[in-house]
C-alpha cells in the first residue's frame, strides 16, 4: 500500500492551517507571553493543565520553562498539574474527575499566578472548573482552545487571553497548540533574557 498520499495530505493540511492561523494568533500569543512575563517578574508561577494529549502539552510547557526552551538560562517556575498520577487518581476517587485540577489550584494557586489551560477537544468539566478555581484565586488564565469548545471560551475574562484554533480536526489543533507553546516560550525567553547565551 502506498501511504504517500495520506502523508502528503497531512502535511498539506498542516501547512494550510498554519497559513490561515498566523494573523489570528499573533496578537494573542504575544499577549499571553507578556502576561506570563509580568507574572514571572513578580515571582509568580505558571500552572498548566489539560486532558489526554493536552496533558502532555501541559508537561511540555512546564518542562521548557523549568529546563530551557532553546538556550541555557535560569529555570522559570512552572508546574504541570497533570504530572502527579497518585494525586490525580486520589482526587478523582474521592471528589470526582471534575475536581482533578480545581482542587490542586485551590491548594497551590496564588493571586497573580497564571493558569495555562489547554483544550484540543470538547469542554471537559475538569478544565472548566479549573478556570473557575483560578479566577476564584485571582489568577489570570491563558486558554488554548478550539472550535468545538465554546464553553471554555465563555469563561474567559477581559484580563485573560484565549488562543482560539479554528481547525476542525483535532490533530491540527494539537499541532497549532504546540506551535503556540513554542512561540510563547521563545517570547518569554526573549523578554526576560534577550540574547542570553545565544550564538
């Protein structure tokens, strides 16, 4: 079987999605990075969450801040709420799946912190409750959303930032979310460290 056409179609779909998204996403990406920079300069932290592949993206984001994006620089305070399996399953067992992130946010979220909420599928109750818990803790929210998740967008406040992906296929949304995360991390590094240790 010749898989070339399937591969080519996927590449072409990704290219088209990127081309159609850059104008729409450039400003929210810049605003999201600035919001995070301001929090980091105030010794605040960024907490990230998502479900499934979005949980992996939350861990990608936190690892890029804690370690480095492209060039060596000091560690930045970020944490993926998705990474502690024991806590997640304990919360899910005792309080229900809807509380997996909101309970953590109520415990460790502080005013001035940022919640990065990633959703490439429909509105999951645990993500919606996470945003509500973040607002209750006086945290701003950066939401990476998609066209099938209007509920998340409805929770976004004026002080928050939403990066809305219009792609209809989830793989394209995940790819765009990954690109947005990489852009945000690069802008954070540029804002905080300039040409720090770059060739």
